[in-house]
């Protein structure tokens, strides 16, 4: 949900280099918070599209307080070095998904001005690429990693923190190598598992694929992401990723060897359930609370969803999450309203009283 942005404290113009999904989303969020944003891309049409979307201006800036490098990982070190050189007063950050390799390359090259560079990484994105997939609210309530290095100036670190805060994200600070181990587990391994699952659909007869439901769609959404970008991410972070893939290979062996014994299957399934409970909830709560889901039949008519939201609001029960599915072959949808378990009963009775068909 979009919140009213607070004005940014970034003390001058921002230059966004790379106007794809992430760069344009950053630029839109900064513009919305009152920053003057300049746009640049190796593909002029992407910068033009970002400008048309209201993300900033194509005019060359006279000065730059902060440059945000939002290009694919293979080009980050080179573009950061060029930007430090071109704008000697600017702080420079990048938003790439892997943080240690570019820092190492910049440091090995003895890059002048390295104290003005602080890497960062917003933990939000999409399976879509390019400026037309951008959104000014993409980072709201999401984690934004800031990865200072030993020689970074405190002023540079603070400016990059302010960038994350301006987009509505929650800051998480850690060294680059720790960051890369963390994202191998929470982002890169999930990407590989999604891809492997989607790839196994090849060869499935059409009438088998016709049975695909929401479970498959949930697991494979990110498999549709740009392979060119992910080749770079996975290659750059291959060392931590390989460790996790070996663990997954052990899990597969355990399942293959034990598939005849139900307790082995049960153990694997239980580890999955407890794993999902370790994922932090919204607003950075320690772990996602277990939620109860109230299912509500929604007639397929204009205005019905609005009526459901109004009735839910009047019940005083907060919606923690929401999904809407279509009941195949019937003129109704099913709204799945996730609420705190202790409020499920209140919501069910409030909605039933107002004429809704519900089940838990
Ligand atoms: N896609 C995601 O979900 C996601 C989320 C967080 C961070 N990231 C990181 O953000 C960065 C950008 O990813 P994206 O998803 O926005 O990709 P994208 O393909 O949507 O956009 C990349 C943009 O960079 C431009 N570009 C490429 N080389 C350039 C150069 N040398 N100079 C200037 N512009 C150049 C491209 O023309 C394109 O417009 C990547 O480093 C990625 O790892 C991606
Ligand atoms: O597609 C999404 O929903 C994402 O958020 C993508 C996602 C992620 O794994 O969380 C993917 C890579 C990035 O570096 C950051 C975000």
C-alpha cells in the first residue's frame, strides 16, 4: 500500500544511471519525495521512457550529490569507477544484487575516490525488466541492504542510508561478503529452485499442463525473469550458491533414499513448514506470524470486492494478506483473507451476518 512520502534529505541532484526496472523505480520514488533526478542509460530509449513516466529529466546535471548505478552486475564496477571520476563531489552507490565482486574489483584497481562509494541493494524487484515495469512504491516496506566498506566515509554511508529511507524501505546494514552469503540463501537459491521447477514443465502433455493451479504459479513466477541478468547474478555469487546447492543435493538424496518410509517424507515436509515461519513478516517483524485464512465467495459482479473490503473494514479485523482466485466454471471468485488467528472467528461472523458465504 502506498504511503505519503516524506521529503527527502538528499542535499542536491541525483543522477540515476541505468533506467530499467530498478533504476526507474528508484528515480520515481526520489522524484515523488521532491528530489531533482537526472536520468542516463546506454540505451537512450530507456532513459526517454523513464522521463515520460515522470522519473526525472534527461538534462545533464550541473552538479550531482548522489549517483545511483542501476546497471547489470557485470558492468557495475566499470560504471561506478567512471562515475566517481566524472563527478568528483558525488557519493556513488549501486543497487546490484551481488556486492562483494564489484567492491573487490574497484579496490584491486586502486580506484580513486573509493571513499565516496557505498554499495547497496534493495530487496524488491520483479520478474519483469525495463522502465515500463517500474513502480514508485516498489521498495516500500522492503529491506534495503547498505554494505559499507572499511574506507567509506561516514557522510557517504549516511547519504546512501537516506536513499533507502526515501524510497520507504527498511535499512539493513552488513559487510559485502556477509550480504552475498545472505542473498544466496534468500534470493539466489529460490531463483534456481523456481527455474528448475519451471524447466521440468517441458515435455508435459498439454492436458497435464491444463491442470496447473496457483501452487505452480507461485513457485515459478520468478523463473520468468531475464536470463541475461540472472546469468550475471548467479555467476558473480557462485561460491556461496554452490554451498547451498550441495545442501539441496543432500536433501534430495535423503528424500530419494527414504521415499518408501513415510516418516522421512514427513521430516522433509516439517522442515519446509518450519522454514516458512523463519521468513520475517511485514515491517521487519522477527518472523511472519502464523495466519488464519478466511475464504469468502465473491459474486463476479462489479462493486462486490469493494463491498467485501468495506464490510471487512467495518468488522475491525485487519487484513494481513489477500489473494483472489477464480472458481473454475462458476460465476464467483474466492477471496482468501489472511488474518491473525485470534481474529478469524470475528471476521467470519461479521461477514456471515452481512450475507457473505464464508468458510475457514
Ligand atoms: N530485477 C530485480 O528484481 C532486481 C532487484 C534488485 C536489484 N537488482 C539489480 O539492479 C540492477 C538493474 O537490474 P534491473 O532489473 O533494473 O535490470 P533492467 O534490465 O530492467 O535495467 C538495466 C538497465 O541498465 C542499462 N544499462 C546497461 N548497461 C549500462 C551502462 N553501461 N550504462 C548505463 N546503462 C546501462 C540497460 O540499458 C537497462 O536500461 C542489476 O544490477 C540487478 O542485479 C535487480
Ligand atoms: O521478483 C521479486 O519479487 C523480487 O523481489 C526479486 C529479488 C528477490 O529475490 O527478492 C530478486 C533479486 C534481487 O536482487 C532482489 C529482489
